[in-house]
């Protein structure tokens, strides 16, 4: 029965309808220290990962761009600077607090023509064939139904459009994987407690990474959703991967 359907919230199994609420609570909690914690957790390397993804995106001046799980606007800000007067930048996030941070950052940088939408990646509130490029950085693993999100993204992309997903993945080297596990489950919660007064949210974030599909599985999900010419780029030994696919 529908009411018995469950999904995962980190390592915990929860009711299907409860996950979105609990993820929202996590990001409500971490929003104020999100950028600082990203710098501390990755030792600044997240900025290199994002620059690489933006390079792969190959933003054109006339593109209509949708940045999902836009957060504090790192990707959107960089991409907006590459758009011309005919380009269009839209930021979307499920969490209102995170979206507000991204909106303030974009407006402070002079991008008053950007659009901000609070919405669910599983059912995007946009017309078919609306965007040339959709990006999503460190957000897909928090989506309840990833297949539905990929199908929704495919629908709103124009023919010839592309999707880039930057996300934590699975280290390819067993020694690196063990060291990464030790760091994730020993250091990150303590860092979260010390800096953000919230160990539980960062424990969830570490667990959510382990429950996220590996590189090959996610590539297969792209293809199942209809994306073609799919490619996977492993960064930092596979700790992070960029998946790219096209709607042809």
C-alpha cells in the first residue's frame, strides 16, 4: 500500500512522505554556515570541483540555464557571468532558506534579472523544452525519487540541451575509500558540532553519500531517463563525479 512505502534518510529507513520534510530540516539547520562548512569539510577543494563542472557545462551567451539545488548560488553566480543579454539564469531549490541565501548573493552581485523558484526536482514547475542547460551540484543524493527527478529534468530541457550533475560518488581505490569513510564518520560530525552546533545533520550528509548510486549506476539512470552521449568524470579519485548527458 502507498502509505507503507519507505525510502532512506541516511542509513535510516523512513516513510516515503517524511523524507522531504526531514531533508528540509537538515538544510534549515545548516544554511547559515553552509559555505563555511563546505570550505572546511573539503579543505577548499569543492571550489575546484565546481570550476571543473562549470567548464564542462560550456555555457553559451544565449543559453537558458536552470541551476537546481542552487543553494547559496556558487554555480549560478559563475554561470550568470557567462551569459549575454539574451541569456536567462534560473535558480531553484526545495529549501526556502537556502534559496534566499542564493538570491541575496546573486542580487548583491548585480544579477537582478535572475529568476528564483522554490520547487521540487521531482516535479519541476516549468514548461517542456524550457532550458538549454540544467546543472545540479550536491543535490541529487537528497532527492527522494532520483528517477523522477531525472525524467523531470529531461522534460524541461530543449532538444540539444544538456544536464550536468556534480555529486559525491564512490572512491575507486579501496585504500582511499577506507580513509574517506574514517574522515566522513569521525571528523565531519565533530566539525559540524564545533562550527555549526549540529553533528546530526553532518552525520546524515555522510550517510546520504554512502546511499547514493555509484558512478556506473547513476550513468545507467541517466540513460534510462532518455539522456544520450552520457559521460562520467571522476574527480579526487572518485570521491566526486560529474555526470553529463544530452537530450538529443
